[in-house]
C-alpha cells in the first residue's frame, strides 16, 4: 500500500532512475508505455496519468509495512528475524521426477503439483526459462508445465508480467511463486486491486523463495554465452560449500566460473532489499544448506500454508523433518543481518536515518534498531 501516489513519470524518477528496480514485473502490462527490453524496464513514452497501477504496486514505492502485513496475516509487521512464522522445518519431494529436476529438495514443485491435482488451485503464476535459458513469467496449468518451470535461473524474470496479462474476467484459482519483492508487490495488489488485468483475490496461495540477489540480463548473458551454448544448459547452481563458484550444467557436463566474475552482473537494487525469506508469503522455501543436500528449509506462515503442507505430507508427496537448532539459528542470523544491512544502506542512500525511501509504517524504535545495525 503506497502512502504516496504517482504515475510512470514518478516510477521512472523514484524507482528506475534511482537504481531501485528489482525486475519483479508488477508494473508491466495494463499500461502501453511500460515494457521489458533486454532485461530491464523501460518507459516508452510520456504518460500524463498522475496515478497508476505501475507506481501503486511497485514494491519499491512507499509501502506501509504494517498495513500490508495486516492485509496478508491480520497482524502488524513482525519484528521476528524471519517474519510472521508458524513453523520452520526441513522438507523434500518424494517424487523422483521432481527430485531429478529440482534445484534442491523440490519442495515447491511438489507442493504446487499436489495443489493442482487436488483442485486447490487451477494454475500457477511462476517463471519459466526459454530455449536460451532466459527467464520470463509463465502460467502453468498442468503437472508437466509446472515441471518445466523447476530450477533457478538467477536472473530477474519479471514473472509478475504473466499475472498482469491475465484478462480481467479470469476466475481461475491461482498460486504464485516469487522472491520477496514479487510477493510484496502481490500483497500490495491484494490491498488495492489493479484497474486492469487479473484479480489478485484469485491468488489462493503464495510461495516465496529465499533470495540473496538476482542478475541483470545485459551483464550476465555475455558471461553465460562465453561459457557454453545456453540452449544446452540443463541447470544452474551455486554450491552451498564452498560458496565461491557459479556452476552451469549442460548435456556434456559442468562448467564453472568464479562468483567474482558473476558479481558485476548482480542488480544493484538488491543491496536495498531487506527480505531474504519472502516474508509476505503463505509458505517460504529455500536451501537447507550444504549439510543437508537434497532438502529445503520451509517456513510456514499461514493456516492455508500449513494445511497444504500437511495434506501433501499425508499424501506421501513430501517428507518433513525437524530443522536442527543450529541451522535455525543460522537462518535467523542471516535473515536479520540482511535486514540490518539493507536498512542501513537505504538510510545512507536517502541521507536521512528516518527516511527509508520505500519503507514506512514500522515503529520508530524497530526501524532505528535496524538502521543502527
């Protein structure tokens, strides 16, 4: 929910030119002047609207965190390290077809495949890589289509463009997968529905993905093409330990480059993101770490998410284990460190410790503690 209003001109000034655009895709479609070109948002022509969905739903325009949290969870924004949380555990898919293609434990694909088969949802707004392994928004309506979307691309995929392109009258029950900025944009849409496009109330389930950063296409693509033919890539990965390489798996084998070669391609806007675990989702999923290969860490945040996980477990599609205490401590420390670092950088960018640019609605004491680090 934005405490200030604006159109595409304001979006250009306050977000895009300010280096805050995350590439979530929330502003794309519903407007003839905004488009994705070569992996970035461009404003094609001057828009005279003083207010628009492009500005209203951007996760990097002013957002009342307490109001968004109240809309999603019915309570103010949580001060806990990982946000609003019911349970945290480890999980993995029990379907070999999913496990072979999955990034880690395949939990996200397994849960959503179950939701489709059980009729909980009818389609999933997600990200799919094309033949060149460039990501884009996609609406999967079957198990086969969902399996095609497994795996991480590490590039900003503008995935919410797929949701924004849905006709206004679409009544399908939807799930949506996304990283923190995308989930936040969807929460803002639920608080104030778009004028054009799909109805956010049709989104019955949100699955958040842990995220550290995303890559800019214009910088990453040349590195990738220098490594191999992108059409032959079957998987990307960053090993959990040692955390020093970017690995590309092709039909012929594995190629690796140092993460130092990839870092220049990281979107600078990611340094101002506070949300490592997609805190406004029903369920958040990430890696369980190098000590637990083939497993995911899963944070259940809502009763809806808890019910889905329990039903998938009872159907034998996912296995759940307790997350060891030391791993839980490490997760909470990483999430809190991410918040402190982002809040401090935001304050430095604004030049005022009380001006957090796109973040508002937090208690002054809570915000001050994060800025102070």
